[in-house]
C-alpha cells in the first residue's frame, strides 16, 4: 500500500496561517513536529516531507532544508530551492518520495493548498492512501487567511487514536491529537487481507482433527494486524 500522513496545527476555525506565517509560537508543538516527521524504525532510512512553496518560504532559511528528512516542494517554479527537491503537484511529489530507496514514511506538512490536494486525493480512487493525521488543536480564533480543509477530519472518515494532555505554552492552550483516516480503500484493503488469509488456509491449510474429531484446516505463522483502538471494525 502506498500511504502518506498529514501533520498540521489548526485553530478553532480550522485556521492554519496568517500573512504567510503561523499565528502562534508553540515550541513544544514544533518539537513534536520534528519528532514525528523524523521518527524512523530503520536507522538506514528517512522520512519525506512534502510542502507547498509558500510553506517552504515561511520557514526561516537557517532551518532549511529541514534536516534528516527528504524535503520536497510542490511548485510550478523552476527556481533552485537549495537542499530540496521540487515537483509540480502532490501526486508527483508522493511518487518522487516513494522512489527513494531509503524512504520510511511520508508526511504532507502543508500549507492550505497542499492539504486541499491531499483531501482531493483521499476522495479519489487513487492508489495513494491517507493514513494518519497528526493534528494539534490550538484554542482560539486567530483570524487566519489560510484554512485546513475540515472535511479531512470529519468524524465519519477519521477515527480518533489518541491525544496528549492539553497544555498551555506562551499563553496558547493546545492539544495534540492523532487520527487514523479511514478511506474506503483502506477498509477494503483490510477486508481483502482477511479474505486472502482465509483463501490461503482453504488452499494450503493442514487438515487435523480436533478434540471432538472434527477436521480443522490450519496454517502456521500467519498474522494479521488491525488497530482496534481506532474502532476499525465498527462501521
Ligand atoms: N498550521 C500549520 O500546521 C501550517 C502548516 C504549513 C503551513 N502553514 C501556513 O500555511 C500558509 C501557506 O499555505 P498556502 O496555502 O498559502 O500555500 P502552500 O500550500 O504552502 O503553497 C502553495 C504554493 O505551492 C505550489 N502549489 C501548490 N499546489 C500546487 C499544484 N497542484 N501545482 C503546482 N504548484 C502547486 C504553488 O507554488 P508556485 O507558485 O511556486 O507554483 C502554490 O502557490 C502559511 O501561512 C503557513 O505558515 C501552516
């Protein structure tokens, strides 16, 4: 499965940016962003982050490119963005990320235009599946001029996974929450995994009699993983 994740900080009105910047400064949320986007299980690998050109521009040049991550900018410009790769739309950026041999995971990090594209992609019958959304909810209305598409975290499409305790920093009250996006394709994928295991058992399972003499087919070493915390079977 080709999957990607989204990470964003949003206010009560789904605002994410104002005048080309984020309207809040929450150091521990920035730390969390760094932690999530850099986190890898295989040390020889790296995550990719995909962003729109305005988001790239909003990052201070002393932090660019964001280290230990493959930086990909979506832009129509043929300008050279030092230390970053460029692509002309989200799908080609995802494909570029996927083409790296050392890729572990992909994060779409904004801004508004790119999140909109991610929403469109999650509604399409695309081979790309939106997996997790890491959403920091900042209390208040900051009069933002760029918004996060609220359809991306509609309760019928997203399962709550976990949240960290609410915190106040620099007078901003915020809460970090993780959701799992439940695209139809993913649900079908899980069902497909289950059905194909049944098929493998029917075709290749070993027949043994159980205690009551009934013949049972079994196959050793098979495993299916489902995240029950998100209530995956409750549709
Ligand atoms: N709160 C958060 O978590 C968060 C996260 C990220 C950003 N932000 C904020 O969001 C704001 C930026 O968002 P934004 O919507 O203005 O811009 P953006 O999504 O970062 O970038 C938009 C630009 O990306 C390029 N682009 C996007 N889609 C494209 C496509 N399909 N084809 C070709 N190029 C495409 C275009 O650049 P070219 O003109 O170069 O073609 C477009 O002008 C800032 O205020 C930033 O601080 C907030």
